[in-house]
């Protein structure tokens, strides 16, 4: 039997060879195939190829419907992603999420990129970067030091006791009134820094206080943002939610891009947290040795000091970091396409992607609305609204079901706003090939430049990749059912937590017998800046995380052992 991916020629050859073999079984041999038989075989081969293609198309359509029904991200093209850096013009500027930038390929084609999150650009600058590991503090050669430091600085490590865990230290000067609010950092890592790349996704940051102490008031934790950008948020949030970023521009919600996990954006910094200080405690002797008289500049108390704590199993930290940049953000090859559809003229099946004849690839719908402004819903989304407009996406087309209003009127038109991308073509934009804003109007007087080549753009996810992702989602779906599920959920929540034991039992309550899951955990105090402040918050979040995923009417007990 030919494989489902066999072509007409391959099927024809297989039929002809099988036919010749059967003839030999009956003692008949022929060097030339009968023309009538050849035509018959070609016809059959063409029909079989058509059946295989139809089977693949129906298989893909069925998979798309199953994925949509479960709320899993569908098969879409992936936008290419790059890292852009902004160069301040003396003032402070806000580059909003969705700001469009113009890139150019080596062939001269122009491709639009849009920033994934909002960032502030100010005169702030990294004046010092250092790594600490195994009792040695060493300056990063990849970070250019100010002229006051360059003449007498030493790249040789200095011995100092800053605790058992490795860490990255940064000093930022020339801060404006907003401090580090919404400033973006980019970490350029070596190809073999897989452990460091994974650790940076979840490891806490800490802003030193006014006396150079690292305490709970300055602790920040990263969470996932759009396209894989890590948004830092305060361990103890502000009552007014200062860390929330409010976007006035529409932004596509994207999956993790090629540079996911390497861009970090600060939250807004409230006035009482805008700390600057002298050289932090226990570091002064080592930095005096490495910087000489230049260390006096750091002792003026005008720098913000950051520490990023890391797990002990990290490899050679100093060689893993190739550079750290400020005033950067990721940008994805994404555009908004607007179409007005008149059902009588265009029908209800609208091409939306390259496979259906368009010049671009569909990423996701932004909005679909009827002639009276009513929102069209995905076909499998439940709604109490009778006659609501619906849509499905299959084989690159958006299939619309016109809305029926209370007066019986059917929509005659709809407005489609779609996020689209150039797919793989976006990967042809190299480093330094994004250097202007698409719209000249506005306050964008600063310079912009892409510091990395665009990468990660695809025209469409393959059927095999989608099937694997679908199978993984069905197996987990964030449900905790078995002991292995509970173990994995706890370990994935925070790498600093060690699971010592999991036991299951039944307890008598006022409502009768109740199933109880007890989890015994162990943590090391050395892994936290202020264990007494951080651990209660961590355990409350872990308990909420697990209770949302445990089976109904199962009580959770967490026992903590501190070392």
C-alpha cells in the first residue's frame, strides 16, 4: 500500500511493478506494458492521490475543530521575532506595544515589525555588570564601562563572600524621575547556556535598598508576557496595581517567539521604591580592588543596583553571558489587515491566509463584527445571545455565519480585522536591518536599530507538530489526577521547592469523609532573599495553583520543612 504522501508517479510505479510481478507468477513475462493498462494505472494512481489529499485535508480540518473546541491554540503561522534597541535623544519616551517598525531584507523587500510590549526609553545606562560564582566576583567584559572606570579596571576576579548561590549584579546610572519603570533588558547568551536560559525564566530579581541591602521590598519575579517577554512584577504588589501596563494600542497576543525568555521589562516603580545607593554591602572591597579610584563614582549613591539570583547547578556563568543591553524590546513581524465583506457579493467563506490565495499568513483574528457592531464569536464558544454571528477557520478561510438580530434582520456585511504575518519571509531581515519607524509622525525622534537577526518565522505549523501538541494537551490539560501529575505540578511551579513525600488519605469532617492529599516540601533558606517574607506568599500561590487543578472535593495539605 502506498503511503498517504505518495505522488501519482510513485503510485503508478507501484501498480506497474505489482502487475508485472503477478504476471510472472503465471509464467507470463513482458518487457513492454500494454498502453491500455498503462492508461488505466495512471488513472487509478491519479484517483488514489486525490483520495489521499482529501484524507489529509479532512484530517487537518477535524484536528482544527477539535483544537478549537478545547480552547487550544490552533494551527497558525508563526511570526518572525527580532530584538530592537532604542537610542535616547536626551529625554524620556514611551514606545508603546504595537509600535510599527520598518525592516528590510537583503533583497530589498520591506517587512513590518511591531513591538511586543511597551517600554520606556530614557538616558539611563548600565555602568557596571558583574557575575558572582564560587566566591569570586568578576566584571563582565561584554558591558562597556564608563571612561572613569576603563583606565584602572581589572577583569580579574576578586574573592568575596556573597552567599552560596551564583548571581548577576548590574548598576544603572543616569536615572530619571521614573527610575527603571518599564525599562527593557536583553540578555545575549552563548549557545551552550541552556541551564542559564531556563533559570532566567523564573529566578527572582532584587533592587537594592537605600542602604545597599537586598530585602523583600525590592524583590521582583518574572511572569510570561506577550510573545514570551518576561514582565517583572513586585513580590509584594501595590494596592493600586502599579505594575500593570496599560496599552492604548492594539497588540496581537502571540505565542513565545524565537527570543522568548531573554527580554525582561520592569514594572512601573512607585515613588517609595525608587531606590539608589552606594556599592551594596560586602561588595565594596572587591569592587575597590577591581576598579581602583573609579569605585568612588559608584559610592556617590546615584546608581540603582540589581541582583539576579541563580541556582547553584548553573555552569560557568561568566562565559555564558555574551552581553546585557538596556532600552531593548522584542518585535514580531505582525500586521493588522482590515477587510469589509458583503455577503451577497463575496459569500460567507472568505480567504484569509496564503493557502487560500492571500499574500500573507493568518496569525489570529483581532475582531470580527457585523454591520451593527455586534461581535462574531468562534463557532464552538457558548453564548446566551440568540442569533449571534459565528465564524470558523478552516484551510486558510474564515467561514462566517451572519448574525440574526431580534427584529429578524440578517447581517448583510461584516468587518474583519486580522493579525497577519509574512511567515518565513520575515527571517530574511538581518541584524541592523530595522532602523526606522513606519510612521514618521509622533514623538519618535530617537534612533532604533535591530541588534539580532529575525528568526522563528514559519508559514504554518505542520500537521505532525499540531498532533503532538494536541496529544500533550489531552494528556495534561493542567489537571492533577495521578501522583505523578501532582509531583510534576509542584516541581514545575518553582525550582526551589523539593518534594519530599506525597501521601493520600481520608479524613472525617462535618460533611462526612473527605479525600485529602498531603504534600511534604523542603526548601533551603539560602535560595531566598528574605525567607520569612517570601515563603508564605510562595506557599499560598502554590496552594491556589494546585487546588484549581485537583479533583473536586479533594482537600490539600502542605507541610513545609525549612533547612
